[in-house]
C-alpha cells in the first residue's frame, strides 16, 4: 500500500534532535523559521522538525538538512525580546522528506510518515530488551548524579517499547550525529542495541571525568591544606619567636658567605635568595634546589697537581702490565704539563677493544697527578640536555652530567673520564656530541654554561680523557679536538703475566685468601689463557679465574682441607671442555680454502674463505652475511681472475660453464670491511686452477682490478690473531711494512712476514705449485 504524503512547514534545527513523544522548547530567531511557525499555526499547529547537517549554516537549503525528522505539535508560543520566539513542541511521529516544495519564505516539504519495524514482538523478547535498556538507563542516571529526576518512573509506566526507547534517547546527553542515527533506526531492537552501546560509552566518559575531577580536587585540596598548615606554622613560630623561613634564608646566607664565588655567580645566588622570601611553595622548592647546587659545586676547591713523571710511571707500571707505547705517550703528556706548568693541551682519546684497560688507565693517571676522578658513561646518551642540563622552566629539571661530575669529584680541577664516546646517539632533542664540542675545546670551556645553573662554569682546569672501541662512529669535529692513542689487544704472554701478577692476587684478596691456600701454577694459568679465552682484553680471563677460585673454595670446604693445589686436570673439571684448542688446528693443505685476517671492535680474528666450483651457467653466489664492501671485494676478485685466467692456467671460458660459490663460515655473524680482496682472489685461483693453499699461511689486503695489493688497518691485531691459532706465515700489503714494529717482539720473532704489492707475490707464497710470473 502506497504511503500518503502530507505537506508541512519545516524548521531546520541547530544542535537539537526531536524524538517522538518528546516535549521540549527551543528559541527561534531566523525569519524563515518564524514564518514557518506562523504557517504551522494555520494548519492545526503541526510542523516538521529536522536537524541541520552543519549547525553553522545560517540559511540552510534542502542539501543542508537530514531527510528524516519528527512531525511535532506546537503547544505554546512565547514572544521574547530582540525578536526571539520561544516555542514549546511535542514530538508526534517519525517522517521522511520526499521533496522540498518551497524555500522562498520558509522551507516547505512533502513528507511521508514512517512506521516502526518490529512493533509486534513476542513478550519474552520485549521484556528482555526493556530490562536491559532500563538497567543501562538507571546506571546512567546514577553515574550522572541527576537528582530528583522522574524519567525512570515515567519509562517504567510506559507500555510501548518504541516509545520507551525514544524517551530514553531524548534524555541521554549524546552527540547530534548519534541522536540522528538512533532517530533514523526503524527496527526497535536495533535501536535499543545502539542506544545501550552509546549509554555505556557515556557512562565510561562520565566516570573518567569524575576520576580526573577528583584527582584535580585532591591536588587543590592538598595545596590548600599545605598552604594553611604553613601559615599556621608561621603564626606559631612568630608567637614562639621562631621563623623557619628566616632561619632557612640565614642558613643559605652563611653558606654563601663562606664560598669564594665568582662575582656573577654570587649575584645570581643573592637574587635567587631574595626571590625565596616572596615565592610560593612550588617556586620555593625550585629555588631551594638551585641554591643547594650553588652551594654544593666546588667553585673554590681544587687539588694540588703533582705532575711527577717518575711517580706517574711507577703508578702506571704497578697497575698495568704491557701497553708500553700507551704509557710512553701518557708520560710525554704529563712531562709537557710538568714543564710548562699548564694543564692546557690535547684531550686524550684511548681507543681499543673492550677489556684492555682504557678506563683503568685514566684512573691511574688521576692517581699519578693527584687529581679527583669522575667517570661519565656516554653509552646510549642521545639528549643534549644530558650534557648541558635542563632549563629550570621544566618540571623536574636537573643539571647536566658535567656539572654532576664536578659535584661528585668535589674539586674544580678533577680528571673526568668520558667513557664510550663512540656510543653517543642523537634524536630530535639534539645531539650530545655537539654539546661536547664546547666541553672539550680549551678555548671555549672556561665559560661552559649549564642550562640549569644559568651561570658560566670554568672547565679549563679539568683534565678530560675519553675512551672508545672504534673511531668510526665519533663525529669528525669531535674527533678533531682529541689526540688518539690506540690500545691494542694483549698477546698471550701479556695475558699470562696480567693473570699471574694482577688478576689472581686481586681475586684472592677479594675472597680473603692468599697464595698458600689456593695454589695455581704457571702451567694452569697458561692453560686458562690458551684454552678458555680468545678476546683482546682480559675481562673473560678474569671471569674464568673467578670461576676457578670459587670452585676451588667449594672443594676446600667439602674436603675440610687447609690448602688446595689446582692442576691442569682440575681446570677441565672446573671450566668444562676446552673452548679453544689451537694446537689441534687442521694442518692439511686444501684447495679453495684460505685463512684471511679480520679486525673487529674486540680485536683481531681469523676469517676463513671457502670457494667451490661446480658445473653450471656462470652464476656467482656469495654467502656468509657479507656486507656491501665485502661483496664488492668478491666481485673485484672474480673480475680480476676472469681477466687473468690464462696467466694462472685457468680455462678462459670458466665463467660460462661453471657456477662459483664464495662462502665465509659462521654465516650468522655479519661481516664487512675492505681487507678480504686478497684472500678471496687466492681462494678463487686455488679452486679454479686446482692448486692447494698452504695451511700455515694467512693473509690480508685489498685488491684492485689491476692486481695491486692495497694497505689495510689493524696489522698488529691481525698478526696476533694469526699467531694465536698457530699460523707462522703472514702475507701483508707492502704499504703496511712500516706498521709491523707495533707487533710485540716475542710474537714477531716467530712469524715469517711477507710483504706483497701485487697479487702475484701473494699467490706465489700461498699456493703450492705457483711460480712468480711477474717479469
């Protein structure tokens, strides 16, 4: 049956949604809306009320209103001042605009009434939905704390489920689009489900607002309570002749008077002290913190330097074994300062693998020159404020690490160690490396400004020493301010002496033991060094010695003995099977397998390279987690061998009929660097010419497409690594000949060092059956 149309005047409403059975009044001021009311009064007072899409539109058209609204009955009209008309209406039923017939004087539309769906429902289902809706509505009333509201009672008495739903929707405070959505939902069940969902959301919002309000109220109440208590305390103190604030200010005055502060600092402190008298509790705490820092910093305290190189040499030798070159450079550094009576000079940067004693060397220098020592760990620091401090306008502001170090040292001229300067990071808050440029520049650091202190701090009397594992990640401007001293890894002889003369006595002392209680022979120490450590430093060695002594103490107690002798047999019991067995290294000469040498942040290491040739179509495979630089080295080596195949007895068309696979074992470990070209070329020539590689030979160096061998870094570390696994012949680039003097004599005397400027010389000494064809 076709629905009949009726024509009614339309009022677009701003921010209001009218539901059926809803009684509400609203104000009308627009001329078209007033004209629509007048027209409606001529037609039995019926009018069509519909919401605007955008409440800001002053003169809406048919495109600016929703199409579903409510036919309403005008109950009362009241004229208000300034041309405003107040209208009381009652919603009758839903309707939908079919078309707009007039918009000139007022909006007029053809509409059809809309009937609710699911009006005839079974009693059980209606009862369940009614109960859920009533329960949610009551929870809302309780959460919103609406007192004296009769809506729940009215809803209980209503029989029609649709009418109950519309009454609840008209009462709940919802956003306009949500109310419109409920108005447009014709299925009663679906309308109730949406309404319950929106009511639940509103209850959560109300509860959150209450929680926030209670927290704010508690804070305000606490602040007021503290204020009143402070005022009461002041009154009581005045009655007793006491004044806490005055005593506090007098206390600060006395402390400041005892300090020999720079003029600017004293003026700043006195200004903050005057502010303390008139400040509130929040500012007062901030000012007290600031004054405490002014008092705590060592403005006029310093230690007397003793730049005595004899004493320094004695301290360095007693605390560190080996490292002769490093000690020599530090003694030169101190000698210049002793001679010139000046502390100005380069900032030393100690670079080397972990565990070689960089930090302890810095502490030894502090002891040698009679300076206080403070350490700042820079690993992972990424905020500039960590160095310069935070501005006092921020809540919880604190000074930077440099200022903290001065306070910790208790002297204005300490030795500050900037540890792991290569681990600095940065983010959107700025780069801490940039802040260190001022700290480490002798021409600027006499007026270093901490953002929290807001006064210049003189760092020109501070001795700075930095440490790093690698120079690669240190910004160039920062590196330019430092003098680099490289600390290489220890040889096995040095590790033996360090263990015997330093680590074992240290561990025994920590456990309140002496050498007569637990006896460790030289052979046992050598066994620990050779079979259970491979690092460049001695941290692992110290851990292994700790483990041995702990287990020895356990055996001592179990056996109820007074002493115990640790033998090489017990070492395997205490530390487990040998981890490194270099004496059993494979001495067999093989085809396509070459021992290369690599440098890592942890020292030198061996890097075997394997090449396999198979029938195929000329594909080149590279595996072993090779970085981009090593991949380029492999490609350069492959191209060189192709270009010189005939020279080495390799078929010129090998690349057409064979697939070549270059692999570097330990594929889970990423590898990169510019020193594997020579190794890969040797392995390729060996595999393609079917000539064996001497097992006692290791090599390092980069290769060009013309066969030149280029220089590399880390010569000492690489040679130590080769010697460690029993290799006696090492092929190095000719340009690195000047670097072999850094290799310890005890190691160098056991090595046959061959220097090559071209790949032919490398192949001549590495492959069996290859003669020097370079004429």
